[in-house]
């Protein structure tokens, strides 16, 4: 090996050993730092164990005067409906200019006239027949008077003939006159008696003849009244204030008897037949009212005895209109399929109560909500429905924040539920804090961090006293 090559190899080996020794100072410093830290370390600080708290929303149980309510839905219908039926046949010769669909007309307005000519002639004919009967009665009275006078004269003549016969019988007994003279006088007496009898017979026939003519007169009067009635029926007028719903006839058209010429709706009262579940109605009926003990007259006053108030509402998007209503009556039967009972409420003067932009006219076909309100129930405890939970036995329980802010599971007895609240008959007292939140898990005795929910309490009070709108999803059950 050459000298120069040996020198190069020796230099490179020295550099490699130097680089390997460079890591020793940091290693020594690190070991020294660990030793110092171990020797100077402090023992760990021990902290006292803390119990976990759960934040919940609560409200204090209030005692209020509860207004029981129920919500149903139905369609508006007029309380009065009228069909103009042609009672006589004939051509329509006159129609009111406003006699068309949708128009309002007051009571007494003549809507149309049917040609009265035929019926006017019938009236004149019946008048003539009646006059003839009256004339025959007058003739019969004069004849009766004449017959009575004639019979009186013949009776006097008969009396004279009888006295003359008695004188002639006396003379014949003395022999001063012949038997022929007596016989002639006797024949005169018989002739006079026969004449009196004939006149009496004629007088006896007068009463039945008068009765026949009187019956004909009464028949003529009845036929005259019928003819006048038919004449009056040619004029068709509005029986009450109404709104025309449909017109089925035109001017100069022939109207057949019995044909429906038009239909109209009364505007004085509108009715809504709303359907309510039976279970929602039972809380509205006053306790102690037993309809089975009421008389027929008292049953007629049942709507007043129930003391129910009603409000009709129309919801159209974000628009809501209300009408004050009155409870009118119950329907005659319960729907066996839906278990619904019909309640008819009435709205008086629905068109006159319309306010532009606020309350539209309440008209036929509107689908509306009906809210019924029963008698107020004072001093009632209420709680939100959201606070109810189902217990293991199926009963209702609520969570209560106790005096020490620990959770209590409280079983309660519910009176009835309505909208977003329930009435509480037992299990809670006024002022106790009911938990609205749903702590998971809900452990008896767990520590709570309660916060009063004033908004929830305000909503509860508004629902309970009837100040808030009741919705179908939250209607009383």
C-alpha cells in the first residue's frame, strides 16, 4: 500500500469517531435533569369529590280558575233555506232585476210573476157562481114568505068553510036545506084542507132546498178562495231577508207546477254543525246535571242549562277571523264509526258582522273551527302536559325539584287534560316546582340545578284561563 493511501484512511477514521462522541453531552444533561426533577418533585394534590348537578327548567304549580274547552270542526250552513216552487203553472211574465245568483233581497220583494190571466178568469167565474147561489137563496126566502102568506089565507078560508058546514048541518037537521047542499059544503071544506096541506108541504120542502143552495154557496166560496189563492200564487215573493243561491228559470219560460224555480239562503242566522269527540264534551257539562230527570219542557231548555259559550274561527294561512256564537242544540245521534257527537252553534247576523280586512262574511261552505267553553272551575291546580311521564304501573308521574333541589318522582291523579295542560286532583300542592326538562337518566334524589321558566308558566296560565287559542292537536282529551 502506498503511503499516501494509508494517510487518507487514517484521517477518515478519526473524523468518524469524533462524530460518534458528539451525543454524549446532551445525554448527560438529560440524565442530570431527570435526577434533579425526581429529587425535587412535590406529592400530588388531593381534591375533595364533587357531586354532579343536572340543569333543568321548572315552574311553580299554580292554582287558577280553569275554563274547560273543546275544539271541533264543521261547515257553515244557513239556518234557513228556501226553495221557490211553482204552485201554479204558467208563463213567467216578470222577474226582479236583481233576481240572480248571489244577490241580497229583503223580505217581501216580488221575485217573479207567473201569467195570472187564467186564474183571474177562474176568480171571475167563481164570483158568478157564488152570485147565482146567493140569488137562489134570496128567491127561496121570497118563495117561503109567499107560501106562508098563502097558507095563512087558506087557513082562514078553511075556518070559514068549516063554520059554514056546521050551519048547514044544523039546517039540514031541521029539514030546511037539502043533503046536496051539505055535501057541496063538505067538499068545499075538503078542498080547502087539501090546499092548506099542499102549501104546508111546500113550506116543509123549503129548509132542505135552502140547505142544498147554502152548501152550493159554501162550495162556491171555497172554490173562489182557491181561485184567489192560485191567483196570489202567481206572485212569488221573498219570505225573509235572503241571498239568492240559484235561479232555474228565465223570463218568458213556462213554469210547470211543482218545479223548483230558485233556491235561496236566509241571512239572519248561520249555523255550524261541528263534530266533537264524546270524551272532550264530558268536561264541559256541569256536574250534577241529570238529563234523565228532566221533563220535556226542561229538555227544551237544556242548551241554556248547559251554560256553554261558543266561538267560531276561520283559519286561512296566517289569517284568523272569529265570530261570537251561541250554543244552539245537540245533534240527534252519535256517529257510531267516529264516536263523534254533533254540536250545532249559531251565529246571528253573520253578514252584518263582517269587517273589511278583519272579518269576512260568514257564508255557506266555509270550513271553520268551533270552540266550546264550559263553566269555570275555580281553585284548580294545573301542570303542563309536557311534565307528565308514565310510571311503571301505567299511572301518571311528574318530576319535582324538592326543597333541597333533589329530584322526586311524584305520582299524581289527573282530573282532565286539555290543550297543553292537565288539571291535578292529587299529588301536588301549590308552589311545588315541577320539572319541565327530561333529565336522562332520571334518578330519584339526583341533584338538580333548577331554573324558573317564566315563559312556560305564562303559556300555561293563558291556556288554563282560556286566553290562548286552543289547537286541535292539543284539544282536551
